[in-house]
C-alpha cells in the first residue's frame, strides 16, 4: 500500500512549521490519492502527538480523511487513512 511519511522530530518545537508541514503532507496525499499518511511525532512527552491530534480534529482537516489509527507497537506514530 502506498503511503506518505511525515517525521516531525526536526521541528518538534516550532508550532507554525508543524502546522505547515501537516497541511502540506495532507494536501500531498489528497492530491495524489495516497491512501495513508504516517505521522511520526515521536515519543517524547506526548505534547507533540496531542498537537497533531488537535490539528487532525479541526473540521477543515477532518473532512479530508476517513480515520486515524494509532500504532499499537509504537505510540510515537499515527496513521491517517484517507477516503479517496
């Protein structure tokens, strides 16, 4: 299955860049009909993962995807599955 990966480790403390990177990754998947986006906020304190989940719950973003899965083996990773 084709998927796109977004690793947020390098910009974990730059809020505006995180939103921009998420916007770009979501648009990339939608435009190319890629069925899954893997987002890696990392394990850390959990704050970045919470920020990513808050981002994904915005109405303008939520309408783009079908569901979010958390990786049962690695809690520092999320999968966004698209409707296409």
